[in-house]
């Protein structure tokens, strides 16, 4: 039986940056309101040119078996045919086209006076 290996591109927001990771497994996970990302793919580069954001991601996720990202931080999940470059970009500035997902505002009082 032919087993297809899925590759997912996950884009999420964290600490003022936009992260783009490629992984083989993405699921809802066992923790409520978190997306579980495991088997993160880091392409082996044989070139002399080194991408600093890719190296920063390798260092940040070194030794991580799986990571849990809050559902409200996820911007997009795509199933892709082949892996691409992982990267971190700043979320602020004129180039930012990210609109935060509207969150409900909890009531301030108990409603009984």
C-alpha cells in the first residue's frame, strides 16, 4: 500500500513575530485550544549561504519533539507538496498584513446588581 507523507506549512504569531514552520504532523492535540505540531522539518543546506532566520528557528526548536501553539495564534495551516524555507519575520510595521482574529470581550460584571 502506498503511504503518502504529508507536509504542512504552519504560520503562527508569537512574541511580535510571524513564524512559518514545515512539519509532517499537525493535529488538534490533547490540550484544549492548542494545535500540536510535531516532526518539524529543517532542510539540510549544503550551500555556503546561511539564512539567519532558519538558523534561529533550528536553535529555538532544537530537541523539541512536539510543540503546542495556542489556537488563536495560528494564522494558517496548508498541506503542501514539498517542504519550503522555515522563517521568522517581524509582525509590526507597514508590511504587516496580519489582522488579529476578533476575540469576544468577556462581560466586566456578573450582571446581578
